[in-house]
C-alpha cells in the first residue's frame, strides 16, 4: 500500500510489497479456508478489489471464477509484471480524494482488505460510502481487516501495533455500523491469525509479514535488525494472535 495514506508507520510501497501481499493472502486463506466470505458463485459478474496491492487475491479469484470480471484498484500500482487471467484488470487511482472512478451500482461485489486499518475516521466513512455507491442492490461489500484495538501482550508487537494504530484509527467495531447506515445488512465474524512458528504454516506466514513491516517502518527506534530477530522470539514466548474483523454486508 502506498505511503499516500495518512499513517506513516508503514512504508510498504517498495519491492517487498508484492511479497507482503502474497503472504497476507496465504495467511488469510489458511484461516478462512477459502478466498471469500460473501455468497460468491457463477451469478457474480463484476467484482472490485479496493486497495489491491500486489493483486494476489484478484488473480486467484479470477482463475477460480472465469465468468466474473475482476478490477483491482490502488493508489499506487504494485502488481507484478506478468500475465494476468483475461478477466482481471488493474487500475491506479487516488480513490481517497477523488472517490472510486466507477458509475453507481456497477459491481456485484466490492472487496476491501488490509486497507481501512491504515485510514482515519473521515477516510473510512468516505471510502465505505463510495463502496456502497458502486455496489448494486442485492450486491455485497466484503471487509477483512486486523483489529488493532485488541490487547497484544508481547512488548515489541504491542509497540508496533500502537504505532500503526495511531491517533486516528476508529476501530473495526464501527465498520458494521457504517455499513448499516448505508443500507447494508451486515454479517460479521471473528477470526484469529497466530503469530510465530508455534502457529504452524499460518503462523510462519504471519511472522514473515511482521518482519517485513518492521523492516519497512518509518520509525527509526523500531527499524533495526535486533528487533527483526526479537519479534520471532517474542512470538514463541507470548504466542500472540491477531484478531481479524471479517464480514460482509448485503445492500438492501
């Protein structure tokens, strides 16, 4: 994700962004056991992936659902230079200031993942309003975001989460309320992603992401090799889990 976002803790718009996006994708899929939450079948014809980053989700979904057109959009394109499925398109636009560049009621599904937690309250209200606008009646907005309000006892992890959260993060418990205000019926779940080797393959994926985040953080007191090594030790000692807000709303 680009550093256009207000929060300056994460600077992931570099060559590691695609790898980080793939690790996020694999970790989420391992926990959810599939790529989507809302009812997704052959009747879905157009899907928008907001904050698509490296494009891992859109490309895999495009292969799984060849009848559906997938459009991935991000403020700064970080998709790899390779051949995509024919039904997958990636676009670049500053949707936080200009809105989503699509007509009203033009998508069956709008997918938002690992994007809202970097935004302040005003940006979250605006983006979810835009997602509502471009979703057709009966369609779905799907959200998958980390809960930064959870208590993380591991000292270094707690410090990193606090820096990412910042003063403007409104918390995931407001997302379903905002969807309801825009005429959606929400369905909400809680999931947990383990951090560290103790959590098996999923935990190792998540630990690799943490190390990338530490490597790319803008805060000099966190960005050093000692902390990158220390985070793995902490995860084995405290066995932390990241709480994930996962859910969708159907537009009534």
